[in-house]
C-alpha cells in the first residue's frame, strides 16, 4: 500500500514538474479572470457577453474541424464535447444578452 502511494506521488510530482509552466499559466488565468470579471460594471456586461459569444463561435468552428480530422476516440470525444459546451455557451449568451437589451427597450403603450 505504501509503495502504491509513493508511486502515485512520484508520478504526480513528475507530471507537475513537466507541465509546471502550463499549470502556472492556467492558475494565473483563472485568478486574473475572476479579478477582471468581478470588477466589470453592469453597463459593460452586454458588450462583453457579445465578445464571449464571438470567441465561443470560433471554438465551435475549431471543434468541428477537430472532429472532422479525428484519428482516435479521445480526439473525437473532446471535439464533440467542445462543440456541445461552446454551443451551450453561445445560446446562453444570446439569451442573457437579449434579456439585458430588453430592459433598455421602450415599453409599448396600452
């Protein structure tokens, strides 16, 4: 049991050592994203959501290309997952943007 724990820990440390730059960049991106998003005023939410939708549209195109050139099951599954998640993000973004823009439209007189 102790040997299994040591083997797992050694493989974990080796993985961390090999990919320490990528792990650092991902962690820094998460922290930076949280700080930036938490400081965005409500008036800028709609334009930023539209920009995020455009980026997700590019991700959908890249995932479709990935699925088209899939050579193994892992690539195919990751591509399909990318298509599904990015599509959900685009649809949700458009729904939220539409609801936000609805607040600024003039109400019809009865």
